[in-house]
C-alpha cells in the first residue's frame, strides 16, 4: 500500500502525520485490498476571521477510486469527519464487491425407481 500525505499552505508535522495514520488504520482494518492512499491537508484563507481547514483523501482500491473531502474550522475535526465518511464509503464498496450469492447445495441424486 502506497501512502502519500501532503500539505497545501501548511507544513505536515509529525504529530499531524501520526494522527492521520492512526485514523487510516480503521479504514484499512475494514478493507485490506487498498492499493494507494493520497491525503491532502490544506488551509484556505478566505478572510481574516474565516479560516477553513480542509482535508481530502483519494483511496484507490481494486476497481474503483474513492474520493472524500471535508472542511472545518479545526483540521483535526476535519480529519475525524473525513475518516468517518471514508469508512462508510469503503464499507459500502466492500459490500458491493463481496459475493453474497451462496452456491446451492448439491442435489443428491436419488437412486432410480424400479417400476
């Protein structure tokens, strides 16, 4: 699994990196066929009072790319909400991929009746 954590207009500190990794453990525990994960953390300055922290993640699993983004005033809160959304989408994808059809029980051939 390839993991990329990058920051846009902010430095990704070791504490922030560790926080993202611990949150991603929950997603990878539910679905282990993850090929690639790209996390982008950014800060948008709209006005002096309005600072929006944004977290985005793109997860490449076999057959599909899952993209989730979340923004909040606090970056840690944005990461928490992002991982909740991602977890729901990964679980939904896992349910779609799993084969829910069970093989029918093999019919027991009855001995031919003697008439």
